[in-house]
C-alpha cells in the first residue's frame, strides 16, 4: 500500500488531533471488556460450553450460558443468541412479529426504519407476501425534527391503546441523520412508558453495541436487537443474531424464533458456540477498533472537503461514518478504494446492483473474511441523492487506516486525475 506524502501527512495530523478521542474509546472498551469478563466468570464459562449439540439441542449448556451472558452484559432480564439467524432484518422480524398482533399499531418514533424493514412492515412490496400489514398490523411514523432530535409532542399525540410497539432505530441506517445515544433512547423509553405502560419499546441496536458503556436494555427498552456479524460477533461469529430485553417481551420473541411452547429451550448449536463466545469476548475491543477507524475516516474526508456525519469532533454512538459524495461516480470510486484496501477480494471492483430487500440499487465494498460482515472493513449505500456512502468496521485500526487512505487515494485520483 503506497500513499502520497500529502495523504500520509494528513494521516499523521489526524492521529495527533484524534488522540484524546482515541483515549476515550479505549476507556469505554476497558469498561465493556470488564463487564464481559465478569459475566464469563459469573456463569462459569468452561470448555464444556463449547461442545456441539445436534437435533433438538435440548440442554445445550453453551447455548443457555451464552444467553445469560448476553442478558447480564446488556443489562437485560433475558436474552437469546442464535447462530442460524441469517441477518439483522430477520432477527428484527422475529422481534416485531413476536410482539404484534392483528389490530395493533407499530409506531416508529425515529422516522423511517432501515430500508430492508419496509417490506417486513408492508410500507412497500406486494400484498400477500406475509408482511405485518398483511396480518392486520397498522403502521405510523413520527419523523425526527429538523435538528435530528425526537419529536416528543408528536409521539405523545400518537400514543394510544392500539400502539403495541414503539420502534426506535438507534443508528442512522441509510438516512442522512444523526445516531441516537443510549441516554436519548432512555428518555424516549421513559416518555413512552409514562404515557402508555403497556407499549413495548423495541430498539434496532445494530451497529451500536459496545460503542458506549451501556446498552438500551439497561435504560428500560423491552427488546434490543442486533446482528452477530456486526459489533457483538467481534469478527469471529460467522452468522447469527440476538435479542435481549424484559423477560416477557423476550419470551414472546422466542416463540416466534422457534414455536410457542418451545421458545429458547431448543436449537442445536452445531459446533458454533466457541466462535460466538470468543467473538463476544473480543467484541468491546473490536468495536473500539472500528470506532477509531470511523473517527480517522471522519477527519480525513472532512479535511478533504467532504460533508461527513458525524464530524470527528462529535461523540460517537455507533460505528457508522457517513460521507456525502454528491454523485454515483464518487460513490463507486470510494467503494473501489475500500475494496482495494481490504484483505479479501482486493482485486474485485464493486458495482451497484439490485440487492435483495432494497428498493434502490446498492453498492457495497466488503473484502471480508465473513461475507457482508459490517464489523469488518466495509462501505455501502443506496444509489440515490445525496449519494451518501456509509463506512463501517475495521477488525484492526491499522487495517482500517489503510482502507481509509486507499479510499481517499482512489477518490482523489478519480476526481482530479492527480497522484494521490
């Protein structure tokens, strides 16, 4: 990886400016690692927890212990973790279908959910495919205010006995908005519960785990939901997802995971436990590497004149760094640079394509050991104005730094035709 003196000088400036932020990231990683290790000790993790089960998976010690560890670390009453959940969209679907019934209303209080949930809810897609709308669940949406904060007055007016679930998306997803902090989520939970105690509060926690020193379940959320090929898998999990929260809400979600009456008591682990444990052990540190990489990206691209969200000066609440590029060509150049700076498939050229679950074409750079793993070096975005690319991940800060410099070089070369 060869970079110009201009980029290397900018990188050196970035690391000096970011040193206080990096120190805070390390502090959070230490706090979270201590909490993980305390849970491992409390629940007596041993070699026996890594043994595989098949078939029904009855009495799987490793599965049952890991569920307890997730609950303890995330500040929840109960949790389940399963390797055979295919992506974040599926585990979110499990949670929503577990709680909602015909005639209920799903109220999204942070604007439009992530793109792939639109068909799950029934905002788009063919009738009869099995969306929540097909099952008689109504949908309402409260957009964020112009400054990116939550519209509490509108939420208060929308709450009614029919609103069974208030849905919060912590991360920006593919929206040009700020990510919510755990403190802000706690304020939403308190507001909703004070006015409608029977309403479940569900948080799409993807990309946010271990970025702060507590999770939304610790501030009262009934369910927090995420993917194991993002933060909590620590780069080791090859697939999977989790749900954690209050006991009753988690129980209802578990009946959607398997069946009523079976819940979390079944499910063979098929020799995946060791990686799930190891990944969760690594997760606070790995997430810290990704946050440092995102900070570095924000500094580099902000100094190069691009509009970024968040700024390198701002607090972080997830691992995503958005860079508004203004054109499809720039998005393709950025993603090409990330791909070239990746350890796997570095020779591949990313191109926009009709990715399942999205209404726009999406470009994705992901030279990853686990296909599509967002905790590894990756960048993606829908091909639509304002042509924003969403960068995340980096198993190590060093490799993430190389990926960012590669993206900057490729973008500058495409933009100006100069040696970058």
